[in-house]
């Protein structure tokens, strides 16, 4: 919907998806749903909500990365998975601090 230029509809759809997801974060798909919601929040100009969500995503991403012992694999986890890469790029652009890995 964002690509079609309908940010409000994208926000409504992504909000529903996040609500349906609830607290289930075990399968990894939550990152895609929440990143889509983040993109929608940014598209409608809700910067405060977007920053709050982005801070959560960055923290969770780095918590998961910290569980990976091998530095090269940990780096790939953060930089080669497209949604992870997008989250880190947003964080850099919007001034959200990135933990040292």
C-alpha cells in the first residue's frame, strides 16, 4: 500500500498486523511486520511513534545478534538480512544509537 501511495491505508493494515501478532516474537517474522509498521508510521509523519518502535527493534535485533558467538555470522545477521539492514539504516538516518557489537 505504501508503494501505491496510500500511507494511511498502509498504516491501518500494518497496525492490524501488529495487533494480530501480539507478543509472539519467536518465529522471526515479527521483524517484517513491525518494520512495515515502522515504514507506515514514517510515511504518515508519526515520528515519535516511529522512533519508539525503531528503538525497540534496534534493541531486539542486537539482543538476538549477541546470542551469536561467531563474529562473522553475527555481522551477517545484522547486515545481510534485508529487514535487519533496513532497520539499521533507519536508525542511522534518524539518530537512534546503535549498540557496539
